[in-house]
């Protein structure tokens, strides 16, 4: 009797455990389960699929269960240029340690290396994406983490190159420690709420390092954007926080460190703008605070269009830029205060660390260049210097109100 | 050739003894030293140095050259009474003025860079600026000699020297700006490149711009300039133009000198 009870107990335990506890399914090219699709069909929710080293070419993999994929020594999942690779339609899917290659270029569909479609609580960590159309694509998803991925595109033309990390209608997504090279846009945000972009490196992309639209209350910090076709664009958004980023070497006729269009109530803090054609371009921006940034060796540190109002610039350093500020109007509704201008040559009699005469960052020459670009050939000419000095004494074409009444005497660290 | 060397050595000795060259060296040293001490930023220092070089070198060279030539007039007359050919004498005096002055600039300019260990930070810019400075010295000494040989009256000659400097340093750019405004409906980029070849100061300035204001030059206009002046061919053509600015005035003045009745 006791034995029978024991047996029932053990049997029920086995039955119970098989129902609730997850199991591990091993996929290897030599084993009994030699394809990921087969593993998925045999799995239940919360199982782990361990993929051994090897090459797997199996077309579109649809993940509709709560699975965890772990790659051992970077197995290669290759789409051979046709269609999409992972399509995730279930919540709580975790993918890590894979090499995902060659999702197909298409003009009709946005084929991705990994697509998350209307899911929650997923993570994509430590994968390598090589030569994909889109690498990671999130649509209508929430609470996901994308961490530590290396993403390298092919850099063809803008039309047949996709984005590195693409987010559409998402919220609470964290994108951290990724490296993105040679895509169309490095990171693409559209209709995202409360996204976080931290510690990423975006380089050599055809269009923007970060392309950011209609995405309120997002934050990006400690990222590096180098040598992208057009730099970084942040548009039609409010409440964005941009801190400690590095915008560097974005060179070209339409290249910007950051392009801001219709941004309001945001903060740009402690960023470095280094060797960009235009460091910061602002159009239709309101109530943005720009503080403690470093602008060095840019063509134009700042281009401020006249439709921007109530922006507050303070504690920034402007050093060795060809032009500190240029604008297209004689009106100014923005405040400049306590910035350091390397060009400033006033004095400080009361020794409070701030110059006693206001500084006019907009020179006559920068206004001239706006209307007659060819006059660029006269940059640093003595004649132009004389004109600039005359203009700074009696302003005739530069905005009279655009001054820094308290320019710093020393650079801010 | 031996004669040229002899006169050259004498002239160099003479020029250096005049102490002006030492003052000139000291000036560049102080400027560089000051810039590195107070700004610390090499790029800013380079832009300021470039501004000083393209203003001061032409002015000092053209005035120093004229004064020196006028002051050596008696020496030249004395030498010409000896059995030596005018060519050697002229070359000797020319090089004897231009070499100490460029050396003075070169030393005064380089010392702060070496002292602060900044040569390697922008090695290309350093040598380019050095080259531009030396070439400009030669150009303006050649111009000053041309004036002095043609014009016997010292005060008129000096006035003319300053006028030429003013035209090349300031007025010419004003004219360029006028051209830009009047012909704004036309594509002027290539015309600007040609125009700049007719002014050694502009040539020096633009050559340097291509290395240091690259970021500002990335617009359409900048791209056109960059494609010409930024390419090895453009650099070579610009340097040839600058050399022409030395050789043509020199040969002209040499011809006048040979026929001149002292």
C-alpha cells in the first residue's frame, strides 16, 4: 500500500515537473534535433533552446512560445539573402549569443534579423548581426532590452540598406552597449515613449547615427556618433534628455552633430561636439536648455534658425570653431549666458570671472556666408576681420539682441 | 657663384647685425609662446598664428626689404665700381636679405612648438605654416626690391611698399567681395580659385584653410575649393603660383637693376 502511494507520488511528481519546470533542448547539426524549427515545435513555454556551434540555414523562424535561445560559441543563423530570420510574436523571448546573417533586402517588406512584433518583456543580448537588411526591428512592443549586440550592415545605397535598430510604436525599451556600423540609420525611433539609449556606438551609417521622431520622454546618454552621413536627427518631440554623448566627425554638406527640428522642453547637457560641419542645428525649437556642452573645431558650432524661441544656452564652451553661431534673422528670442567663447577678447576688471563687455557671437561674416556662400573663400582674411570689428561696434546686419552679457573668461571643464 | 656666396655671407652678417632680424625672431617667439601659454589649445593657436603670419610677414618683409635696399645704396655703388658682375651682386643682396629674415621667422616660429612639444600634434599644419611663412617672406622681399630698384626716392618707395601691402592684404579681398556681390547669380567658385592666384596672401591663407577649417568647407562652395586646394595637385599649383610671385618680380627687378644707372 505504502509502495503504491509512493509510486503514485513519484509518478505525479514526474508528471507535475514535466508540466511546470522548463527543459533544455539542445540543437546541434550532428544531434537528433538538428534544426531550430524542429526544436521550437517540440518545445513548451519557458524552455531553453541551446544552439551548438555550426551553421543553420532554415529560412524564417517564427517564435510563438516563451522561449530562451542561447548560442554556444556563436552558431551562425544564415538566411542566405531571402526573407526574415527570427520573427518573435510571443512575450518573454530571450535571444543571446547568436550570429545572425543575411536577412533579405526587399523593397516591399522590412526583413529583419530579429523582429519583435507586439510583444513584452523580451531581450536581445550579445548577438552579432552581419549583413542584414534591418538588424533588430521592434514594432508595438514594450519593456524589452537590447544589450551588447554588434551590428554591421553592408552600406549600399540608402534605398537598399535598412536600419540597425528600428523601433516603431514602442515603449519602455532600453538599448544599451550596442555597436552599430554601416547601416542606413544606426538607431531609428518613431513613436516611442520612454525609450533609453545608453552607451551605444554608431558609426559610418549612410544617413543618421540616430534618427528620432515623435518620441516623447526619451533619454539618450553616453553614446558616440561618429562619421555618419548626416549625424543625428531629433525631430517633432518633447521632453528629450540628451547627456554625455559624443558627436564627432559628421562631415558633409548636409551633416550635423545634431539636427533638432520642432523640439520643445528638452535638455542637452554635457555633450561633446567635435569636428562636425554643423555642431548643433536648431529649427523650431522651444524652451530647450543647452548647458555644459563642448563645441570644438566645428564649421558652425551652432546654427540657430529664427523660429526657435526661449532656448537657454549657458555654461557651454565654444572653442576653435570656424563660426560660433549663425542665424538667419536680426531678431533673437533666446538667452545666452555664462558661456566660454574662445573668440572673446574683452576684459574683466572686477575679477568675477566674467567679462565686463558683452560678447556678440554672430559675426558679420557668418551672416554674409548665409546669403553668399562663395564668400567663404575670404575666411580669416584681414579685410573680413576689419569688417567684423566694425560690425561688432555698430551692428548693422547682425542680430543686436543675440549677445552673451556675461561671457566666461576661462574655459569650463 | 663664388662671388655670390661671398656677397651673400657678407649680407647675412650685415642683416643680422642690424638687430631687426633678432627682434623679428623674438616677436614670433613671444607670440607663439604667449598663445600656447594662454590658450593651451593647439588648434586655436594655429589659427591665430596663421592670422599673424599672413599680416605681419608681408608687411615686415616689404618694408624691411625696401629700407635695406635704400640703405645699401652706397654699398652697391661702391661694389659696382669693382670689377664684378651685377647679377652676382644682385642675387647676393636678395638672398642676403631674404634668407636671414626667413630664418628669423622660422626659428622664432618653431621654438615655442618645440618648447611645448606641440610639433607632432599637427605636423602637417606646422610645416605648411612654416612653408607659407618662408614663401611669403621671399615674395615680399622680391616685391620690395622691385619697388626700390624702380623708385629712387626713398620716401616714395616706402609709401609704395606700404600701398602694395595694403592692396594685397586688404583692398584685394574687398574687391573679391564686391565681385561676389555683383555676380552672385553666377557660379563663382572656379572664378574665385583663379582670382586667389593673383594674390600671394590669399594663396597662403587658402592653402592653410584647407587644413584647418575643413569642417566649415563642407558645403557646396567649400567642396569645390576643397577639391582643388585640398588635392595634391592644388597644393602644388598653389605653391607654383607662390614661386611665380617670387620669380617674376625678382627677374623684373634684376633686369631693371642690370640697366640701372647709379
